C-alpha cells in the first residue's frame, strides 16, 4: 500500500462510515442519530469531518433531509462494501474462536483408519463442514 493510500485510510474511521451509511439509508441526520443512539450534532460533526477527510462534499443538506452528491454515491457504495467485508471477517473469525472452522490434521495407524475412523470422521465432517480434515 502506498503512503498516500495509508494516509487516506487513516483519515477515515469506521464509525463515521457507519453513520454516513445510516444517514444515506434514512435520508436524515436526525433519524440516523435516533437509530444509532447518538446526538444529531455529533452525527453532523462526523459527516463534516468525513467530508474534510475526503476533501469533497458528500451530501446536499436540505431542510427536509439530505441527498447524496455524486461523490457521496461513490462513497456509499464503497462504504457498504467495506462494512460488509468487516461483518464477514468478524463472522469468520468468530467461527475459528468457537472451534467451528479450522483445519485438523490426523495421524493414525492403518488399523484405526480402516476400522474406526470412517464412521467417526463421517459424523464429524457432517457436523463441522467448515473444518478441513487431513488424514
């Protein structure tokens, strides 16, 4: 990653992205603030800081709510992608933490492989489809 890309990434925080998406979905800073249990002034400040970080206007503010600028539409698309990726990452990592995803390497003698393991491994593999088994 180039230093300019790292610098850009440091200027954007996830909370601001989440709030931006909420405002876009609800069309209102006030409604987004209510849904996210935060003061409307704090949401407005986060949005202003986000616009300063990307150096462009993201929202048109009206008396009845907000609409997206073309840059805001682009950011909304990318913000949703980033936030969805983070949710997937969290879900996958929690599966590892809970022991339902991973990799098991087994060593056994021929007798065990032939007599006992086929049935037991079959049950295990069906119960834990996200765990890879090497024998």
